[in-house]
């Protein structure tokens, strides 16, 4: 469990199944994941959770004040030789969008990746249909590396996939500039 200012990252728990299933069947949530028309049964989500539950670096995002589950995030595709990983994040509770919770969770994941795992690069991919996510990633220190043009057909239009990353040297410089220990 990793405790931040307003949120805690904790391991997935069986009780997370219901909200996860609801989120991943909500087109307003899944459109930003590149899937505009979801159809995921409770059983499918349960199988996925069972398969992934014991994988390290997979977290539920809960509010410190009341323990409410608002999202999940992870570090995946970890390459120990190249010392890189990718990050994934979803805030499924829409009432908590645009309040900085995603940026805080990303900051915690970057700390885990760079300070805990000794990674050199943490990357992600975001679709151009997600300007809120793009702003969040930029605010968390991610830099756009490039675009894969028209990789996904979403809501009647081909969308670009934007590749972003943070390097360890950028993370450490940003941390030093902010005066954090």
C-alpha cells in the first residue's frame, strides 16, 4: 500500500470486481481506452481479475478520506534489461475527473518505477480523443515522443495514438526542482 496526499494505491481486492465491471462497460470511460462500445460481462471481468490479481505493480486508487475506490493503475510491460515500463491508468468514477487524482496517481507510479524499481524510462500511449488525459500526462512530466497516425477507429473517425514517456533524468530533475527529498 502506498499512501499519497489524497489517495492510496493498494492491491486489487475481490470487492473491486463490481466497480471495475461497471467502469469497463461505460462508454464514457472506455472511449479513452480506445474502445467506444464496450461489452464486458461480470464473468469476463472476474476471469481477467483472477488472472491479473497476483501480478505486481497493479493498484486500485482509493480516496484517503473515505476509502472510496475511484480508479486503477499499473506499471506493466516491465523490461528489466532495458529498465523500462509502461503505465496504465483509469479513473472510472467520473465524479472525480478533473480534480488532479490521476496526476497524483501517476506521480506515485513514477516514484515506484524510478525510485523503487530503478527504471530509466516509463512510457504510455494515449489517443488524441482524450485531451484531458493528455493534459494530465503533460502535467505529470510526460513528454510527447511521437504519433502513430490513425491507429484506431473510434466513434466514426480514425484517431492518432500519441506515444509519451518520462526518463529517469527528467524525473529526478523535476523532483529536485520541486524541493522534494
